[in-house]
C-alpha cells in the first residue's frame, strides 16, 4: 500500500474515533462542560493531562530541537517535566479543594476582587490564544506534508474536528478524546523510536539505547561528540549557552508549566483532593515516557543524518533526501561545486540547511521503516496538536462564558444560557484560532516562549501566595501580577521585536535571554506582592478561613459555582 | 486552626521542603550547576551530568510525586482528614 493511502486510513480511523467519543460523552450541564462533572478517575485524568500538555511542539519539534542543540536542549526536557512536581506538590491538591471551575475563579475569590479576576482573565486569554494558534498551524503542517493538501485546507479540516468535539462535548468530551489521543500519540512516537534503537544499538529500549554502543562497540554519544568536533560544531554533550541562562530558562519553563491555565484546570475534573495528587503523578509518568525517549531519538537521528549526508556525493543520497528537499525543509547549496555535501558549523562553508521539525517526521524514512509507521507518525502529530488545541479552546470559552459573562456581566444568567454562551464562545475561539493558523502572525513563534513567561510572571506567584501566605491580600497580589506581566512584556518586546530601543544579546540584563526572563519577572512579582501586603490591610476573616479550609483535604465538595 | 490541622500543615510543609530540595538538586544542581564536574564521571555511555539533564532528573521527578502521594495519604489517614 502506498504511504498516502496508509496515512488517509490511519488519520481517518483516529478522527472517526474522536468524533464517536465526542457524541457518546457530550456535555449536558455547565458543570460537565467546564470540569467534566468532576467525576474523572485519576488514571484517565493523568492520560488526558498528558495529551493536553504534549502539543505539536512536544511531538514534532522537541526531539529536533534537542538534536540541534545537544545539551542545551535539556532546558525543555527538565523544564517541561519539572513543572509537574510543582503542580502536584504546591498547586493541584489545594485548587481542587477550593473546588471552582477556572483559575480566574480562584484568583477572584481568594483576592475578593473583580479587578484581580479581570487581570487573571486577561492573562488566561493571552496565554491560551498565543498557544492555540501554533497548534492549528501544526495541524495544517502535518496535513500538507503527509496528505499533500494545502496547509490552509489542513487547518480548516482540523478546525471542523476540534469544533465538533470541543463544542459538543465540553470538558467531558475532550477528556475522553484526550485519553484516546494520548494512546495514539505515544504509540506513534514509540514505534519508530524502538525500531531505530534496535537498528542502531541492538537495544529495543530507546532510553537504554541512548547510552549504548553501535555495531563497532563505540558509545553513540562519544561517536557523535567526535563527529561534532570534526565538523566544527560544539560538542553534543556540552552546551554553548551560559550556565545562568540555562538555569533561568529551565526555571521559567517549569514555573510557566505549573501556571498554565489549561493544565491547572484539568485538576478540577477529579473527585477528591487525593485524586488530584494521583492524577499529577500519572500525568508526569505518561509525559516522561515521551520526554525520556525524545533525547534518544535526537541522538539517533543526528548521528544518522551526519553519517548519511556528510561528505557524500549529492547524487548518491537516498530517496528521502530529495523527498524532503521538495518541501523546502532540507536545502542543499553546493557552494564549492564539488558535488558533495559539506555539512559544517562554519556558515560560509556549510552547504546544508535542515529544519528541526524533520527529525521526528522524517526519522522513519531515514531509518527505512515501513509505510504504516510513517503514516502513524502523521496520525500521532495530529493527535498531539488537536488534543492541546481542544484543551486551550476550553479555557478560552470558560473564561468568556463563566468568568466574564456569569461572574461579571450578567450574574443572573440561567444555567442553560451559560451553557449556550460557553458553546458560542468555543465556536468563536475556534474560528479565531483557525484564522491565526492560516495567517500566522510573525510573532507566533516568539510568543510561545512568551506564554510560559507570562504564566510564570503572573499566575504562579498569585496562586502560591494565595495558598501558602494567609496574610496575602488583594493589593499585594494585584500589584504583583500587573508588575510581573508588564515587566515580562517589556523585556520580551524589547529584545524580540526591538521596541523600547531594542537591544542585542550583549544588552540582556544579567545575561538572561527573554526565554529565561519569566523567572526574573516571577521573582519580582513575589517580592512586590509581599512588600505591598505588609503595608496594606489584612484580607477579611472569611478569606483567611477559606485559606485554612483549602489546606486540608477533608470536606471536599464537588466543583460548583458557589 | 485546631492543633491537629496545624500539625498536619506543619508536617506537610516539612515534606514539601524535603521533596522540593531533592527536586532542585537533581535538576538545577546535577543537571545545570554541577554538570561539568559530574560529566567527568561516566555512567555506561553517558557522562553523568548530561544523563541527569536529559534522563535522570525526569525519572526522579516521577518518583518524587509518587512518594508525595504515599506520604500525604498516610498523613491524611493519621489526622483523619482524608476526603
């Protein structure tokens, strides 16, 4: 069977599955729409959280990023997993005990202020929209590369599917679809990884193959370090970024992960406080399977790439090379006209450009795996992008229908009216996300890092202080959030877009890149919140009681509006 | 706050401090700050610091959460605060 046929079959089957689940589990109340009725088992919630969390970027781009950055790529591995420890220990159990629907709900109630709620809603919307545009783009890319349809058609097909199950099913629908999507994406990620690990090292477990020897008895990592030295690249196992920058980027990604509203809200869907802890454990376990495999794939594909192309005659290169050349993701320019590929660090002599996304997408072809495995990767990439998009869309729609309409504009809205509002805002959100997917603004790539920085600089301190500092009041929290976000926005726009006079790497404060600056903004937020709260009145008695109440697990109610 | 819940909260904070210290040491410590020193030690084909940054830290994270689940379930039980 041809690759294209295989791809249509696998993508078709998985899409039919997602739609079937959505019809079976559609939401009939706002509680089901926002938090799946609060009755999801910890294991199912762990699976759903893992799919929700692992986006097109995790599935398609991360291994490639590590492949090209070597040790420096570790920031993503530690940053995007370490945040779950913070979630499980510092946030999830208490927010579940609090028992409302959204993150702005917690901020608004804990800080007894609609100003705080509004700030939180705005942050949630900015973070989620920047993130979701990238997902829709990912859906379009997978369609265009594997099914040879136009990117825009791909985005529209993706929009229709997400629209269908997010609008119909709400949180309940997307939870069960995400469980299915996790299974699809992890299978699609692991099968090629296992094949390649066996081919290169004889060890079927990629995590062990990572540290094994090739057929000549040389450790793969040593071999790749050697190849890198030869070609003038920095050593694979040591980095080129400064230690302080690696430190701050890792911290910003960890804290940002713990502050992302679409991740936090997943912990509102379980029955009990202890279930919230358990689902964080399951979620990280399921995420870790992919995250410990990705660096192994990065090593295998990097070694494979260099060995296949470096100093080889262009004419004798395998078929996959020209396949991917057509997409523009591999570019060869024979600068010295010797007919061979010179792939070196020196930009003036380098003749090969390779896009990072290729490492996962082309890996099965590079390793000569059967067509069904390649098709599986396409289905997996779509599962990863769709599951994250759906989770984000739900946060957007509940921010509008619950936090804005129900809590601020029209508190008397009926249950039925709120459910309609939730569905309508989900439709609008999908259309807006699709628009950005088709016409991606230039800042999309830059703003994914901004999303983490923003979450780190705004939500994380406000939530942590709300739980662990009984004396924290609205003045402190609002000032902290506002200053944190503004500082983060200032630094990002200054160094990413050249606003406020711009500046280059040499002008970075303390040598910290914009990606790592979320950590600084977070520390500033904490400091300002604490100082201001010392000079302003303590929160009212009932709020202090609320804080004591969320610290103990007993007496948990189901998530409710009031 | 009743004395029991106070003790419960204090023990919880103690667990958090210990577990988060380990969290910090394996990632920021072994994976970043002391990576060069640890890279002089080899673990099979891995340099140890590199291994912590791309594998070890993640394994420890998973273990930490499951240890916390166990500790807290026992603590909830002890103070009869389970949900």
